[in-house]
C-alpha cells in the first residue's frame, strides 16, 4: 500500500498521524456542476421553485457540509475551519448551476475534503429542491482545482 497514507504496513485503514506536521495556513477550492433541463434552469433562475430559494439554500447546505466533513468521511480529521465560501452560478450554456467552494484553516492537514464535501452537498441540495420538476438532473465535474499550504505545497488543476 505504498503511497496510500490511510493504510498501515499491514494494509489496515487508519487515521493518519499529523501531530508532527507544522501548523500552516491551508486553503482548498473545489468545483462541480448540476446539469438540468432548460425548464428547470429557468425555474431556479427566475425564483419560481416551490421549495424556495434554491441557490441560497444550497449555499448554506454546502457551508454546513464542509463543517460536517469529519463526521461523514471516516478518516478525515476534525479541523478548525476559519472560512467557507460556496458560490453557485447559473450557466445557461450547461444549462445548470456551477458550484465552487473554498475552505480555509490554519492547521496540520489540508481542507481538500471539506471543499469537495461542500460542493457535493450543495449539488445534492440543488437536486433535492428541484427533483419534483426534473429527476434527470446530472451532478458531475467535481474535483479539487486549488490546494495550497503544507509540505506538499501548491496544486492548481490544469
């Protein structure tokens, strides 16, 4: 299991010991999208969804998701998150909603999982609030596009 940090020498899953790592500023940004029918896109962007403000609720859900990451992903460390921002942007060309989440902390491990969780939960919330009119929505493109801080340094997606 060389290179996979969440496994010990016997191949058993374990939480990585970060106690010897330096405390540094860390940031991660993730992105994704929810593709939908044009009618659904229009309902959301015109504010006609029966459940309310789809983008506003999804933004809050994404923030909450980032804060709950360690409760959802078994081997994630609970972190003192210092900032979470979730942006949802309608994209008529998709048609759908593009989602981007940025998470910051000062700590001994990164916040990539928190950013990815924020995007996923925001996307699932868009789906949940819109599924009555469009069960065929598609969630995708979820990936880390920026990670900075810590020993491995900066990563930016090409």
